[in-house]
């Protein structure tokens, strides 16, 4: 639900990027419009001043022709100057406002009409300048500007403005996107680390440093929070591992308990059935434990149990398992088992490991022995329960025959230890 809602919302990058684009376009458009208006105003002032100079030059040239009312001379002088200047129409009047001479630019066509329209739109009204002779007005000149150069100037100016606008817009967008990456990059890194912590419980990832102080401070605070979460996660994992170990192991000897042993036995029998292998269970019981416990105290009994656990474990292969089932009873799982003789040989080594005395707290030493019952899968049982019962019964049979010996279930084969033989 939250993903669908966030999927319909615009991203921070798109929002800021769109805002930067709008600001850049508006700013560049306003600057271009301002430059265009200033250019047109400057061009208008320049064109008006230029037309004034042309009118003054014509006035000096046709002054004599106007004084003598010479139409031909006035027309020739007018054409001589107007044809080389930006003039569309030039008229000379005498002192009675009668037309004396006139010159018109001969161009025709769409371009010429467009130039004239531009001149009429952008330039001032036609200039009317008096013709003076010895300080007295003897006539006047009426000039209308031509927009050819004006149009070419405007077109080249507009092309330059468009080019500058495009370059300015590109630079503005580049700088805006660069600034945007400085904002959205750290935020994206923060979001990725937060997503990994929430979805994958990856509390070991950290937000990289950012160039912007506020974003860097936010990343540092988030990293500090991740440090605390990682510490708590490690603490909880250690607690869980400790609890799991305590639930499946004996606190005194450190060996697996009955529940752990039975679980491993179930998996071993399932695997042996699949691969047609044999498995052996050794049931071990301490022969003199009760007497040691009664005569020397519980601390002595605990010392004997720890010694038994240590010595039995030292006789096994790495893949074998020894567990304390409870009290002074232990069990060994041998998997895989090649022959029954292998189990009996290991049982003999376990029994022989107790030939040395056990050191009790203080300077006291006691002798102890072990009785071992052996049961083989699938000969003596096909389930964990039947196999353990068979090994237990074989252990009691070994005790009845002689303590400190071993007995294999379903047979008359009994082996006593060296002390019993003596």
C-alpha cells in the first residue's frame, strides 16, 4: 500500500528539477525580452539621429536650388544624397509649401514592403526639417526612413539573442542539475541505506559524507542510529545464541543434552536409511558415581562428570557426537559406522580412558569406571527410541556381568576392562 502511494507521487528530483527549469526559462526569457526592448529603443534613437543628419545634409545641398526655385537641380541633389542613405521617401517643399522635388526608393516586392512596415512601426514619424537661407526659412524637407538596415540589424540581433538565450539556458540547467545532484545524491544514499536496514536488516551499511552541511549532519545522525541498531542486533544475536546453547547443552559438562542428541540421532538415521549406511549408539554409565557423590559430596560428583565428558570426547572422531543424557548417563553417536568392531574398539578406548584416577577438589583422587552398551542400526533398532533402548539394555547387561566393560546388543559378546581382568 505504501509503495503504491509513493509510486504515484513525484520524486524530489523531478520537483526541484522542474522548478529549476521554470526559473531558468523565466529568467532567461525576461533577460532576452529586456535585451530586445533595450536594443530596439537604442536602434530607434540611432535611426532617428541618423535621419536627422541626412535631413540636415540634404538641406545644405538643395538650399541654392530652393532659393532659385530650380526643380531639376533640387531633384538631382535630392537623389544624389537620398539614394545612398537609409531613406524611403524624400520631399522638398518651397516656402509656400509647394512640392519642388521628390525622390522615392525604387525597390518593390515583399521584402521592401516588410522593411517599410518595420520602419513605420519601430522608428519615429517622418522628419520635417526647415531649409534656411541667411537665417530665413525658404522651404522644408520631409524624410521617411527605410527599414532595410534596421531589419537586417534586428534579424542578426535576434539571432544573437536566441543563441545567447539557448547557451544561457543550457548553462543554467547544467548548474541547476549539478546543484540538484548535490541535494538528491546524499538523500538517495540515505534512502538506500534506510531501505537496506528495513528490508534486509543490513545495519552494517553507512551513509557516505555529503558536501552540504545539513545533509552531512543528517547522514551522521542516521549513521549513529545505525551504530546503535547494529550494537543491539549483535547483542540480541549473542543472547539468542547463548539461550539456544543453554537450551541444547548441559551447563556442567558443556556437552549436548538429550534433546540435542535425539535430534541428531533422527537426522543420522534418516541419512543412513537413504544411503544404506550403519549407525552405532553407545550408552555409557558411570559405575561408582553414587558412592563418590555420597562419600565426597556433590562437588566431587561434578568433577567426575566433567572428567568423564572430557575423556570420552577425546576418544571420538570429529564427526562423532557425545551427549549427557542426565545424571551420570552419557550417549555417543557414531556415524557413519563401517563395522561393529569399530564401535567396540571405540568403546574399549572410552573404558580405558578411565584407568587414571580423577582429581577431586583438593588433593583427593578417586577411581571410576564406565559400563558401555552398544546398539547398531539397523540390526538392533530402526528408530531413535528402539536404538536407545537397545543400547541402554546392553549397558545394564554389561553392568550385570562385570562393571567397567562393554556389551553389544543382541549378542553374547562381553568385554571387560583391564581392571576387571586383573
